[in-house]
C-alpha cells in the first residue's frame, strides 16, 4: 500500500520495483503485514518494508527502497535487517539505484540482501539474503555508539538553539536596515542552519559506519568531531 504522501523519487522507484516484481512472477502484497520486532533486541517498531511480495509458494520478501546515493546502511535499517533473521518471516532486501563497496560491506554486516534497480527497470541481485548472516556488533560497541548518538543529538540542539537565538536578534534589527543588508543578515543565519544539518547528517553516517568496521581510532575521531561541533561560516571567517 502506497503512503498518503511519498517523495517523488521514492514513488517513482516504488512503481518501477512493483512492475519488475510482477514481471518476475511475484505477487506484490496490497496490504503489507507488520511483524513486531523481537523483544530480545530491545527495539521498538515492526518489520514491514516499503514493498512486500509473495512467491508461488507463499514465501514473503520485504523490500526497503533507497532512492539516490547511499554509502552506508542507516542504523535503523541495519537493525531491521538483523531482526529479520530472528523473526524468520521472510527475506529482507535493500533496493538501490547505485551501490558502493562500503554499502555492500554494511549490508553484509547487517545481514541484509541488496538489489540494484537498473535503468531498464530490472532488479539485479548484488547480495543474496540467503548468503549473509548478521555480524554480532557486541553490546559494548553498540552501547558506545548509542552514547555517541546522544552526544551528537545534544550538540545539535545546543548549536541549533544558539542559531535560533541569533535569528531572533536578527529579526529585531533587520527592520531598521536597508533591504540588501537585512537580506544578507537573514541569509547568513539560514546558511548556518544548512551547515548544521549537513554536519549532523555526515556525523550520523559516520556513526552508522562504526557498526561495520571500527577501531579505537575511528571512535576517537568521531567523538572529537562531535565535541568540536560544526564549523559555521562566521567561525570559518574569523579563524
């Protein structure tokens, strides 16, 4: 079932995947079934997928669609892939339009199958679900990554609050400035927001990659980046 609202790229990808599955002889499930995640994983949510299909024998497959470029499997998606091996309700595949060696490593580590949706509308198997087993990240490593995520969230909030405070100050003075100067002030604040969001996305991907391959140096490097925070344009100019 297609969501009420879905970004155009994903909606287009969904349509192409459903056509490919139909042509390959699979039944696309009109009303996907939701499977609650195992309590043993300590996670909330359910395994549903963007698309579900059934083969002639009634075997179910879950497909998660990732339009555009992706270099590492997000943590939430890796968690679902691992959960699928415990639930045993069907195979789990990530579908991409382009792949990278790093993405393939992260899929193997999480136990996710990987499909490539080609320009001609076919789905090629890059990694078979049956061929992979999730790598045990280990509780100590998982806890450390969770701690770093909390640090990242805290840093993001502090910086965002600071930008918001400056934005309120700007709004109070721009009415007294010439329009070009006022616009420049507003643009600088809006740029700070974009820089913060881009920095947060980059650090989030770095944390995702720690689930695949990580050393003490990797953890230290990410932690240092979080402590330092984003380099906002005003700070870069004054450095």
